[in-house]
């Protein structure tokens, strides 16, 4: 069993970090260059290598992941910075599945860490909510569940067609993500400097009793190892309602792959929309992958309107993961300033384009 240590003083050594840059499709190609610009402005000691994996490459030569691709990423890079995958020209979405889910599964990036922070009251659609009211994190299991796509179709195209979609949960997988959540709680503080204190496990064990039972048992056992952290539980439907009614109550939420996917889009809504949400796909001690929560947003792609802040905050998360706290803090401070000064894209109320918003943040970062 891995024993994650997720302290800010990270385990990876502080020399030059090698980052694989995979912008992917749609707005990924617009927001990632802005994130790169900001990383460079931060003074972080990094070496960047571009990868062309995505729909264009797939349509050109049918390659999703070149032979040995994941091994190269794991061996030659300290992290991967990803944009998004999904293109209307690839109806099967096969490239997204093989590249994105391929990285998560093959590289065993089991913890999908999705911080939920409100930078400014004006960004939240809820009434009377201040930035300090929304500061929680969703720790999403990232290698199991229905995402394994186990199952099949029988008698396809007939009136008797049957489709099964298995929800795969292993004791090892469930236990390690729950332990990751407790370790995260133990080692990370809230934005205001106060300690994190609660881990809430979210499932649907009242209906899905087999998988739910395993999550319940593992949670009970792992939580007993952390007597100073409050252990709580909520069913996913109730949690979705509570997230909208009273997001103040949340601290660290741990859940399965699919619930985590859905809840983090909802949570992005609390932060100002998908353009504001950051994430990391992490296996402690291994090459991890960082990507904004949003997708490729085909309808707005190529128009210089996509919000780059989710990608920029994702870059900050990557630097913080290595212990480059000063660089990460500069980036976060510049994004906060941009939001307050309305130097943003239109989705969050500003007049700027993707490039201009990215350049504004980069120039602030340079000035600190
Ligand atoms: P999406 O996140 O691309 O877009 C959802 C909505 O949010 C759209 O209205 C879009 O315009 C808006 N939006 C998203 N990011 C934005 C940004 N940075 N700035 C401003 N507005 C933004 O999700 P979708 O429409 O459900 O999916 C589109 C494609 O992206 C699909 O192919 C999907 O599979 C894929 N996708 C990929 C990832 C990923 O690679 N990590 C994540 C989610 C969806
Ligand atoms: C995300 C995305 C992916 C997921 C899709 C593109 C497979 O929605 O990263 O949240 O469901 O995990
Ligand atoms: Mn999603």
C-alpha cells in the first residue's frame, strides 16, 4: 500500500523540472499556451517539451498514444500539463479515452485532486457567499469504478439488446484513495491558514450495496487511524443538494470516479464556471498529470474567448506539488488580482480575450 505524504514540502527533489505539454484539442490549444507563459513568468526552473497528441494527430495518422508513449512520460518527465481532449470529428472519442483515461489508468494516477475555491464573491451564483465560505477539495478516485468500461453489449441493434456497465471497486483502490484524502487533510491548510479538519466520504451505498459496502468498510477502518480528523458520510444525491444550499460545511470530500466527475462540474459552477477549476491527477512520487477540469468546449474553440484561469491555476497547482510555493503563490495572487480588477474573459464578466487575460496575469507575475 502506498503511503502518500502530501505535505507542501514535497518528496521530489528541487532541480529543474521537466514538463510534458499536451494541449490536446479545442480550447486546450488556447489555454495551455497561456499557462505556459505564466509558468515562464513565475521564474520556475522548468524545461518544456511539446507533444502533439490529440484529435488532429489521430485524424492524420490514426495514432492516439505513440508506442511507448506512457513509458516515455513516466521516465523522462516530472509532470504532464494537459489541456483537454474531445473533438466532434472523432465521434468515438477513442483518442480521448486512450490518451486521457490511458494516462490516468496506465500511469496509475489514482488521486484526482480538485480544489474548489471561490476567488471573489461576484463569481459565485449563490446569494450571500463570500470567498472564505468556499474552500474545499474533492478527492476523486481516478483508476476504477465505471470508468474501467468493463461490461459489454449483447444482441446490439435488436429489440433484445442488453448493455452492462460494471462498477469496479477494489479494496486496494478504495483504501488508498480514502487514505490519500486523510493525508491530504492532515497536511494541507485552508486558504486562510486554518487547518483542515474533516473528511467526508460520499457514496450511494443505500442503493449500490456491494460497492457501497466496500467503501463503507474501508472508510470506517481508515478513518479510525486518524482520530483527530472528523469522519463524515453523505449520499451523493444529498451531497449535491448540500453543495448548492450550504457549501460552507465542506472540507475534504472523497468519492468514486463517476460521482467525483459530476460533483466537480457542480463545484466548478460555485467557483465561477468550468473556466476557473483546476485539477491534478496524482500518484505520490510518480510523474503526475495536471489539467483544468473543463473540456475542449468545441463551440467556443478558436475564438480567443475561453477562460485560461483554470489552466493557469492548474499550472500553479503543479508547481506547488513540487514545493515551488513562491512561484505558485505568485501565480495565484495574479489570478486573484485579475479577477478583482476584471482583467478576465467574458464568461466571468471581463472584456478580455484568452490571450489578453493570460498576458495580463503573466505580466503581473513578472512584476512581483
Ligand atoms: P466542456 O467543459 O468542454 O464545456 C462545458 C461548458 O463550459 C460549455 O458551455 C463551454 O463553453 C464552457 N466552458 C468550458 N471551459 C471553458 C473555459 N475555459 N472558458 C469558458 N467557458 C468554458 O464540456 P462538454 O461540452 O461536456 O464537452 C466538450 C468535449 O470535451 C467533449 O468531447 C468531452 O468529452 C470533452 N471533455 C474533456 C475533458 C478533458 O479532456 N479533461 C473534460 C471534460 C470534457
Ligand atoms: C474530466 C472529464 C473526463 C472524465 C472525460 C473527458 C472522460 O469529464 O476530466 O472530468 O469524465 O473524467
Ligand atoms: Mn468531467
